[in-house]
């Protein structure tokens, strides 16, 4: 009798377990489907070399906020301009001068209504950290100064600003024979850092990232065209909406904080 009761209770418990298991399991073919994550849109950003550190710093957060996968192409603004003119893939262009952006706009290569002035910068004179020969621009004409680095004026905005500054101060003819021309402003900085030149002219934001150089002077107010960074979407983009989100991100509070940290003045709203 006891054995039958035991078997009955055991049987009931097994049935109960099976019922509970069945209730807790979702029948095959009826499981709720998860909404697939929206795929990221790939964007190629052509940007002036002086923006390298700021844009790289905000890359991860920007990709997360805009659901994009960003590829940056950093170079002199003139080089990037020519690449875009020749059909190189680019969704957004950020130049270190209006000249290059104007050239693309005249050729109808921009989504014109997306163009805006994003940032401002400042041109400064830098020397190796322990150097004492050059304290201001007129010192560049001295006999002890053998080499001075600037960007190629025709393609590097910082080089054009440097040329304008030297001409403004009446120093161009004396300094020109000493010039070492660089492909972009970061190469100018590298020449000064390694002591290959006695001095160089770069943006304040570039000098800010290096502990191997020091600023000895700022370009006088009015001595060169204002250093303005315009941004615009390239007309041939296949990802207009994503490109707009990226440009909007650049004017948001998170991006502004990064730009300011790196020494830029944010002008876009």
C-alpha cells in the first residue's frame, strides 16, 4: 500500500515538473524576434591635418551617437581639395581655410546649404623647447637662424597664413631663402620638434599637443586672413542623411567641449 502511494506521489511530481517546464518554455517557432540593430552607415571625412587629434578623440562617441562608421582622411586642405575634385570618395570636407572650400563650391561639388564656418584658430611662431635664439618674428632674419619651416603656401593654409604674416611685417624677402616647405602643418611641427629647423609657424592647436616646442610669438592681429575652418557635405555623397547627422554632431555640446579642449574657438551653432 505504501509502495503504491509512493509511486503515485512520484508520478504526480513528475507530471507537475513536466507541466512547469512546458509552461516556462516558449514553443518552437513562436519565440518573439528581436528587432535587428540598424546597420551603421560608413562615412569618409576629409579633414585638415590640424584637426587630427580633436576628431580622433571624439570618433567613438560620434559613431555611437550618429550610428556611423567614420573613416578620416587627414592632409593639407589643398591636397584634399584636389582629391575631391578628382573624384576621390568623401562625404564631408572640413578645410582649414575658406579658399579650398570656395574652389569646390564654384565647381558645384558641395551641398551648398550645409556649408558653415565651424572653428577658428590662431597662427603662432614655435621653436624647439630649449632654444633661445628666436623670440619674435623679426628674429627670423638673424644670422643664427638658418632654417624656418612653413607649409607650402599654395596648398597648406597655415603656410599661406605664414606667408601673409611675413609679408605684412616686411620680413618675407629676408626669410624666404631660409624656408623649408612642408606638406602640411603637422610636418612643420615635426621639423621643429626634432630640431631640423630653428623655428616654424603652426596653429596654436598644433603647438598645444607638443611638449617639445614652445610658442614665442603670435601672429599680429590683421597680419593674415582669419583662420577659419568651414565644413560642408560633398554633393556626390550617397549618405546625405548620415552626413548631416555628422555635421550636426560637430556643432553639439560634446564636440564643442573637445574642440575647445584642443584650443579651437567654436563658431558654428
